[in-house]
């Protein structure tokens, strides 16, 4: 038996023994997606976490995702195999407290053109716009969700904004997703200045270059990309939205404007079609931290338990539930 087969075998045995379910985000490494019971986008995984029958959830994703699973299923033990797998964008907003300035992304050639003025907090923003409900992208900490009125994902942000009675809404933390929502609603969207360093690095020139290299391909882009990039896309949607779009389309070639982990499922589910990354360096280092070894270690040692305290969990769940009620 090869080393990988041995690892897979051990994971499978422990999964049965511990009544565990492995959830994987679409951006995870190929082999992690392969061992998972469910692979999906943020919305699908939130729904799954709340309905699944098991004792243990191993969440192959980033910290806020495991927190969401713990919020929705407090009776289950939730493990995040790599405890340091965070989302820099989620950490760009805090409820209150000390000022923090986002400086750079170590190890990256491309740095954001932007340094966040983090002298504001979510509470400051709420004070500045009294009465405006807060829509929190799921890419936020549990504490931020607890201070928000409703959550949204990249798949349902417009629906969520439209579901609110107020004419003015605060959208946090992704400025690009907020601008996308603004483009698709008549309500006034007040955006926070956060961004995803993986998606925000894409420029119009990247699109022109990719289109020149693949003239017959359709461009799918994630709403975390900049507005000027989304303007050039044929379809703007979440990761699973891209899977549905490419699967249903009669076109054969697609440029993929999101983290390259999605390419694995796109190619697997559409072996006759061709997929090209919009940029080869659209890689989320945090999503790639989880390996088969870390999944096995987590299952064996039951380490990296994510447990949201009740005083945060209850209000955060309210915000997630309000989102999940929207069809
Ligand atoms: P979804 O399209 O799955 O919502 O994910 C985007 C993302 O960046 C999650 O971190
Ligand atoms: Fe966060 Fe972007 Fe990575 Fe998603 S891809 S986890 S938004 S840094």
C-alpha cells in the first residue's frame, strides 16, 4: 500500500469510528476535496453543517467557515485541521477595540494598492449610519456576525440586500462584493474597505491577456474581483455557481476568475471542456494549508476544536439563520 493510500485508509477508518463528516471548500487541495463527503461553496457548506447527521465535523477550509459550522451545530464537535488557516479579509474588520493597519501580504509579488484605514470599527460604522442594517459576508468572524443583522454569501448577496426593508444597508467587509451588490440593487449600499488579496489582484489587463490567449472561451468571475474586471466577465457568480454555469453551457472553453482550487472540480465534472485560470497565481495560501496529513492528525488527536462561546454564538446564529431562511 502506498503512503497516500495508507493515509486515506486511516482517515476513512477514523471517520466511521468517530461518526465524522469531512466538509471541503471548493478551493481546497485536490486530494482533500477527494476525501471529503461534501465539497461546496460557502452557502452550501453552511447549509450542510446545519442539517448533517454526525458527531464530528472536520472542516477543510478557513477559520470563519469552521466557526459558522460551530454556530449552526453547537452540539457537534467542529475541527479545523490547520488552526492557522484564516481569511485575511475576514480579519480586516473588527467589532471594536484597538486600531490595526493591514500592511502587506508577505511572500507575494503582488501587493494590494491599498492600505486599509482601520481606525474605524464596525461599531463606529453603525453609529455613523444609525438604522442601516448590517449585511455581513460569511467571510467574517463570529464576533462580527454577532453584531450584524443578516449574513450573505457571494451567491446570495443581492437577494439578501433586497430582502431588507431599509433603503440603506451597510455591507461588510468586501468592498468588491458590496460594489457588485450596489450595481444590482436600487438600495444604497455602504461598503467597508476590505478585500480578498487573491481576487483583488486581477486587473483588466489580465482579462485582455486571457481573452487574447483563449478567444473562444467564456469568462466566469467571482464577485470578490474588482468592478472593472466584473464588467468584462460573461458571468459573475460564486464558486458553485461557476460549476453550474459551466456544466449547463453548450460552450467548451472557460476562463476561470477565481481561486485555482476550483479547477479540479470543473475539470472532473466536465472532462470534455477546457478551463483556463484567469491568473495562475490566484492561490489562497490559507486554503492550501490543509493536507491529508492534517486531516488525519485532526481526526486522530481531536485537535483544533473550534467552539464559539454562547454569548457570541446565539446572536451570530440569528444573522446566519436569517440568511438561510431566504430561498
Ligand atoms: P464562495 O464562492 O464559496 O462563497 O467562496 C469565496 C471565497 O473566497 C471563500 O473564501
Ligand atoms: Fe479569504 Fe480570499 Fe482566501 Fe477566500 S480566497 S479565504 S476570501 S483570502
